[in-house]
C-alpha cells in the first residue's frame, strides 16, 4: 500500500474531512489531496504529526513513506527487484559490521 492511500484510509476511518486534516497540518487542502493520491510527496517532517492526528505509529508511516521513495527511484529501471536484492544484501553486510 502506498503512503498516500494509507493516509486516506486512516483519515476516512476517523471520519476526518480532508480540509480538517490539511488545516491541522497547516497545508492547503489541494496539497493534502495530492499527497493522498500520490501525486505529491509529503514533507518528512509531517510524519510525526500525521501519526498523532491519525492515531497510528510513526514507524508505520515512515516505513510506507520510505518505501514510496524507493519505488519512485527504481520504478523505471529494467531490474528493480535485482536492485532491491543488492541493496538488502549490502544492508545486511553493514549490520554485521556494526554488530
């Protein structure tokens, strides 16, 4: 699930209007709508505030937010799965070194 779609589902579950959430975040309604449709990226600084307003964890939102960033970065590549596998392998090596 994409970050924006998840935000919309959480907002609707709480029966919050788009304009109310946007106002609480101090952004305009059009921008919030674009974030929910994955047409614009939310500022990373909004994640803790979104988590609080939508009664969810910061970690959950950060995970989806970062996943969207990775998807955007590699989506047009010929071998996105190979890229992800190579990155995962490197992350695991780094973790071993840090242990």
